[in-house]
C-alpha cells in the first residue's frame, strides 16, 4: 500500500464543517498561562523520553522552572528509557508504558508530546479528548489525514495545542521579522532561502529513525517544518501552491560498503561517517543500554539500504499574497547554516548565517539591508547562548513563566501555524512523487488567507 496514495479533496473533507478560525487564532500559550497559579506548580505529563524530551523539555525545564511546573508522569514504550529519564531529569513521578493509564492516574493539566513524529496525532488527540492542553514538538504531524484528526479534535474538545517553534524566538530571526513588519524594504515580492546541514548534523538524521519516511515524513516535514514556519511567519501570508524536486543520491544505497551499526563495523577505518556512540555517556545510557527493550539503534549506518528519504530537496512555494519562494535543503554540506534574502519593492534584506563553525569568529549575526537607489547598512544582532540561538529559553519562558507581554511579533505558534508548516512539506513530498505542483487547498479545509489573522 502506498502511504502517499492520493485522495480527492471531496473525500478528504467530506462530513467535515469548515474550521472555525476564531478558536484557532487565540494565542495558544494563554491556555497554559491561565493554569499558572502562584504557589501551585503546573501538573505536566510527558510522552516520549528520548533526547529532546529528557533534555530540553525534561532536565532543563525542571532545573529552570521547578517552582512553576511539576512532572506528574512520564510515558514511553521503552521501560529502560523511562528509568533513565527519571534519574536524568531529577524527578520522582511514576512512569508508564500505557498513555491512557498515565492520563487516568496522574490527572495532568498539560501534556508534552516528544515522540516519533508519525505518532504525534495519536497522543495529541487522546490528550485533547481527555480535556488536556498539549505542548507538542514540531512537526505537528506527518500527513494530511493525521492533520485532519488533530484539527477536528481541537475544534471538538475546545483545548489548545502549542507547537514549539523555537526558531521564531531567536534574536536574529526576530529582528528579521521586525524589519519586514516595519516595511523596511517595501512590499516583499520573493524570497531565496537555502539551508545547509553539514556532514555531522546532516548525517545524523540518516542514522536515526528519521531516515524512514514512515516515521518522520521525510526531512521536508521533520526538519524543513522549522523553515517553512519561519517563511509563513516572516511573509505573513498562507502558502497556496508547492512544486518540488528531491532525490536520495548521497546516503543510503549510494555507497559501495555498509554495515548495520557503527559499532562493530568492518569498514570503520575507511568510513568518514563512522560515529563512535560509546564516547557519549548520555547516548549510551539513554539508547544503547536500552536497545534490548525495543530494538531501536542510535548509531545506525548512514549507508543502510532501508533509508527512504531525500538527502537533497528543492521547493518552490507561491503564497496567497503572491510572494514567491525558492527553498532548498542539503544534508551533506561542509558547513552548517543558511542563506536567506528577501527581495522587496524598495530594497533587499539578506543574511548568511554559519552555525557551529570553528572559523566563525564574530559574536554577532549580521543582517544586510540594501536600499534601491540608496545605501547599504548592516544590522548586528548579538549571538545568544542556549539552544537554537537562544530561542529555546525564550520559548520556555513564555510558556512556563507566562511572559507573553502582548508580543508584537506574534511568535507563539498554535495549531494553525503547525498545520500550514507541515502542509508545505507534505505538498512538497507529493509534488516530488507526482511530478506536479500541489495545491495546499487540496490537502486541507483550512481557509487560506492573504494576510495572517492575529
């Protein structure tokens, strides 16, 4: 059975009323903020105790927001990871391998979802049905059918979903949003956006579960969702039409030798992508020591023949307000970062950002602004510590400390933001497979707007 078998829009939306936008446009973080009572920690349960769950949303959150939140339950299919999570996060809550049992016994006020992408819909819908607000990692989900389930559930049960788009909160990306909102280059007409994953970070996606499209929806959904959300937010409009190309021509079957894991590999002396997981104590304790429970391998070979995602992607997007975007994602670059340029009726804003590179000496990110028939200026934005350029901490502050402050940049992301970002990735995937442009309207019953509604 083809997991991407096309269905008609009539079949897809049959029996479903149009989404009521009013309930979706309210700042989703306000739903959590209402539960933050001084002297009474927010009761949180989490499903998915992998690297992101036990780190950013686990140990880091407990350490920083321990007076505002309390973990009342942890859930995972792997009992070994659950025990590691309790110790690593420094919590004493009960653990569960059954999600329904956890909800029933712990009575949480919010659920954090950090599981494999393809299972997000299952846990989100169950939590909403139980009357619980949800904080979910991106991507919201991996296909349009699961997305419809989530949209219907939020509408039916009246609870909110926060999608954790931390990239919006980094100072550099926030500054770009501010400049665009001020009309610094007039009306934006087109965008060039090219993201480069290096041979360390990029390769790692091909070692893990992300290498399988049935788990992560390809990197057009898992990774590029971050980038598509930034575009939607920066451009301030909804995507309309997507045309894409993609291939797997570097990793996977594209090599003369392969193994199952890097551990025990006969070719480790000549493979430049050899990864020694035994040198990382946390990964050993979290994954390797618990392989016996579910068989999940953290140091899979990047040349495995079961890899079925793309390693180079190019996407064209047309927006409702007529902005055109050229986007690309490369997963085997010698450096990590991105180039972006906004072309406007009165000038151009551009930036070239290097991430984690030893030759990057500056302590700031630079934005170049060039006026038509005028001057060029540079805006320097100080680099911030913490994950995702300081975005992680700012996002968690807003959620767990109720630091919304009527944000004029509208960085809080809800279900509609999550939906439109994954819809671009889903449409791109379908375009690659069909060789045709894909209309976003054929994948959803969301009303597409020329300008964002806040």
